[in-house]
C-alpha cells in the first residue's frame, strides 16, 4: 500500500503538467509567424577597371572610377529623385525670389563631415569659389555653369546664390558635391589637383574612405550619416587593368560585382546561376543622327521625316549594340517629369518614307536608283567617328536609307578630326554621334536653341526655330514645375514634327552582381554612378523576426 502511494504522487504531478501545457496551447489566441528581413553587416566587393585619381566631385569628371566613388563619399545641397525632380539633401529648405535670380538655402544643422567637424555655409562658399577660380583645373562645363553665380554666406547655416539671369535648372546645379573648407580651404584651386585629399577625401556621404591604395579603395559606412543608413558595413573597390581581368576575378569569386559590361560580356554572364544581371538605360548618352538643316539635302522637313521613318531602330540596336540599347523618341528622357508620351512616334515605316519623298518631289526620274529634285541628288556622306560600334551603326543606317532611294556614303574620322574638322565648323550633311548630358533636368537649350547653332555652340544641326527658342527660353526662366513641364511637352511636340535630329537609342548599362547580394536596384541612370542611389537597400545578411497578427515583433 505504501509502495503504490510513492508512485501516485509523481504520476499525478506529471499529469497536471501535461494538462497545463495543453490548456495553455488551447487558450493561446495569438498566432505567430516568422519573417526573414535584411540585417546590417557584411562587405561588398566590386571589380573596377582603372584606378581613382580624383575622388573629388569638382575634379572627377574624366574618370568613371572617380565619379562612382565621389557619389558615395560626397553629397550636395540637393539631390535628384528617381523621377528627375530635385529634392533637399544637405539643405533643409530653400527659397527662390520672384524673379528667379536669387536662391537662399537653409542648411541642415545635424550634419557632420566624416572627421566630425560640422558642415557649415563656409563649405558651400569655398566649393563654388574654387570652381570659379581662373586657375580651376576641372570640368570646363562645370566652370561655365557657375561662372555668373555670386555665392554669399548669410550665416553658418544659410547661403545665398545670385544669378545673372533666371535659370530654373539651377536647383540641379546645387546637387554638386561639396568640399570641407576646414580641410582644403587654404589650398588654391590650381594646387587642389595635387593634394592627398583626392585619394583620402573627407565628405558627408553615406560612406567614408577607410583605406586607399593602388590596388583598392575601402569604404566604411558612415555611422553619423543623416540619411537612410546603409546596411552594408563596407564597400571594397578592387582595381584591374581591363575588363577581362575584372571578369576573371568575378568568375573566381574574388569580387562580387562588375559593371560597365559590353553586350558580349553581359550575354556570356546571363547563364551563370551565381550572378544576377541588372540592366538600365544610360539616359546621359543619346545616340542620334544629326541632320544639317542648312544643307540642300536636309533643308526640307519632309526629307528629315522620311529618314526618321526609314530607319529600323530595333534592327539598328541589334546590329550595332548587340541588342543592348533602348529606342529613343524624345530629347527628354522617358522617365522625366517633363516627358511627353503623346508626341509623334516614328516607327519603322519605309512605305511612309517613300510617300513623303514622292510628295515632296524627290523622285528617281532617270532610273539610277537615286532620287533627285531640281538637279539636286538625294546623295550625302554620313560621317561618324572611328569607333567600331559607330561604324557598324552608320553602315546599317546607310543600308536602310539606300532602300528608299538615297545614296549614302559612310566616312569615319578619328575623334579629334571628327570634332575639329567637321562638327565644330558644321562641315557635313549628316553625322552619327552621341549627345552627352549627365543631367536629369530636361533643359535642351544648349543642343537646340538657335543661339547655339553658331560655331562654339552644340546645336550642330543648325536648327533655327523662333517657336522652339521661345519655349526653351521660357522653360529656363520659369521655376514652376507644372508650367515648365507644359513648355517642354510643347517643345517635344515641335521637335518631333521638325526632326532636326533623328533620335535613335540610349545604351544600356549592364551590372553583374553575386546573387547573395540582395536589394540591388539600379533606378534611373543619368550616369552609371546613380546605380548607388539605393545603396542603403543592399544587404548580405538577414535576421529572423517573429511577427504576430497585431504587428508585434521579436527578433530571434
């Protein structure tokens, strides 16, 4: 009897525990689930062709490596959003005078340079005046932009810019990366190109330079960054002599990413399951056929329109760019707030090209296969530079235009001769070229205003249109975004009708990245450095989080 009682007590206790557990489970009213979320940590390694020379935003323009690194290390008063609008960055807010000539920026008070010094108005003033200095060694286009701008410090946190004329795109000028006056303020603009700061810079951006050598530059995430904090702890950029060496490093996992891939290189990597291939148009580079509107061949709008209809852009992209380009139809980039989706589109319609030429009186009267009008043959030289891709494109255009009764001879020239002997003096009928503009703003004044048709300007088509001039001038002066958009839509409509240049395609930027690197997205590329605009979203590590129906979470 006593023996059986010994066992009954522990058995009863065990039974009680089991019942309690079952009851607890049955009465729990909060189901749970787990999520895997991005976590901080890890190092991303990129293979880069070339080496940095000037990690300095006012000197970096000639070297893509410098531009890429500067974008991560420095920041400006403003920055460009994905739709091309300009928003505040180091500035807290800004005001524009009624006449559009005075811009006052209030600076954020919580910004520190990578070395801990506060960001102040002196830094803005120093940077702009360094560019304005006659001894400035950097980008001539940048010097031109800032030439007639007076910059004044109003207080430590307020700076004023006074323009000679109203200029609405000025806000994008204010995206210029700024330099620390407490570090380089005593160095002349002439001597700035020779200082160590250019390889070990101090900025305000999301990453700061930790190490810099001939082999690599290592960036570490800025713990005091005022914007969205990056998840990746470090970025390591390793330098290689050519694309072949960089790709070899990618294949043996020495690096996790390589950009600036050509069509053949990108195609070869598509089947590599270890990699993700990201592609986006480079809207800063527009390939176009510039037609000299003052020549006897292209003086008529009907002939220019016929050329536009006769070119099969998709076929041209396949032949000349290996399929790695997207068709262009407007002088304004397609993702811009000012892009006009309703403009006249010139799809490949050779029959319409023939109809236009016939209607305009350009006919093959003597049966030699070449159209003529009033003793003027529809014959011209198509000029381009001596890059293989350009020559391929020119030859394909020639083949397509010959099919509608034009005689086209392709000639290629070395870069210097191409520019100095033909483009600058406007000594050509038609030129296949690339129009380069690293800006998001839709301002096309420099390329299509009649004042730029003379030697020294960039209106190589010598297109003169009073209506176009008025639209471009008013859009430059008007600081109201909606009104500017309307002016640019009207300009695009006019351009599509007149066709002073046949817009062909934008090249594609290809970027191969290890699949273990998550969160990568390229966004809108005015130039390849903008692939880092969303660097804060990239990650290599994850964490488990328990989430209930009420949104309560607990990290595991």
